[in-house]
């Protein structure tokens, strides 16, 4: 039978954020905002959910007196993403 | 971005599109590659002109010592500004290319300025082969064939330079600058511009 898809990752914006973080070592909040074209408030909410799940690390610092948030994916996040993609493949190609 | 229920197909499409878009934002536009090709060409062409006019000993070292560090300073400022302007995060690829570029540049400078006597006739061929190696790595990493081909040709020019008289090594460097850097750099720049049209 099909395995359930991870509800944390099975959301458009959270999946986009995690996909970006799979490509980079770490990304700033601005980079994620520009890449996803989502509203800042919405991104903040989704980042919090991903952080609570332990999928990402959030680092808050200051750069030129402005708050600078950077996020990176955790080992748990990478494993969850890989499992999610494998499960998706099983949904699309059940025979394999 | 609106939230909606994703089908498995939409999820796969979203993942591949996001990863592809993110990778595209890191791609080099060829500007720095053309710059270094032009600098190399100018330095060796001017050396040739100086040797004809008999001013070689007066200007050669000063010219080379000024122009290459200026190129390094410009590259440093340009890359920093570009990263800041485009909010580029760190990736394994940019870290590898960056580290390789700076390490290669520093070593070429040291070889040229300090160990040129020890290297003797092998200086220019070794320069060309080292530069070719970086172009081949960058070309295959960013999957841009003209840069990869340019790197391979530059490698062949470098190996071929061992077989010719040292007096002609300046021409090998100029040819290498055009074939390995300037032409692929312009093609990369054009490809990037067409992508954004």
C-alpha cells in the first residue's frame, strides 16, 4: 500500500522552502521570499512549522543593524524530504 | 504563493521547478571569465609590443604586477556586490568554484612572481594547463559546453606549448585567452541574456 505523505512537507510553500534548502547550504529570509513570491508573514508561519518539526535550523542575527534571518535544512529535514520524494514516486508509479 | 492541495504529480513538479529555479540564480554570466581572458590577452600582447619597441625591461614586470592584482581586486568587489545584490546564499557549487578560483589565482601569482626562474620554459605551459583545469571544472559543473570545450582546447594549447620555443609562449597565452576565456565567456553572457529575455 501507499505510505502516507508527510503532512509537514505536503504543503505548497513549505515544500518550496525545503526544496530551496536542499539546493543551498543556507538561505536568507529575503532569498526565500524572492524565490517563492510568497508574503513575508506566510513564510514566517511556514518556517516556524518547519522549525518546530525539526526540519530546519533558523539563525537570527543582525547585518548592518538590520535583522537577518538565515535558515538551513537539518539532517532530519533531509531524511524527511527524501522519504517524501520516494513516497511520491510510489504514488505516481505504484509498480516500482 | 497560494496554498492548495497538491497532487503527487504537482508536488514532484514543484520540487523540480524550485530546485531548477534556485540553481539558475547562481549561474555566472561570463563577465569575470571575459575579464580574465582580456587581462591575460592585454598583458601578453603588450609584452609582445614592448619587446618589439625595446621597452620590455622597463614596463613588463610593472605592467603585469599592476594589472593582475587590479583584476583580482575588481573580481573580489564584483563578486561581493553580486552576491549581496542577488541575495545569493552559499551552495556547495559556489563554494567549490570560489575556493578553486582564489586558490588557483594565488598560486599562479606566486608561480609567476617567485618561481618563474625555477620553472623556466615550463612556466607558460603550466599556467595554461592550470587555467584549463579550472575552466574544465567550472564548465562541467555549470553544464556549459562552450566553456568545457574552451577548457579542453586551452589544455591542449598548454601541452602543445611544451613543444614550441619559449619565444612563442606569449602567443600561446594570447590564443589560450581568446579560445579558453573570451569566446566561451561571451557565449555564456549571451546565453544568460537570452534566458532573461
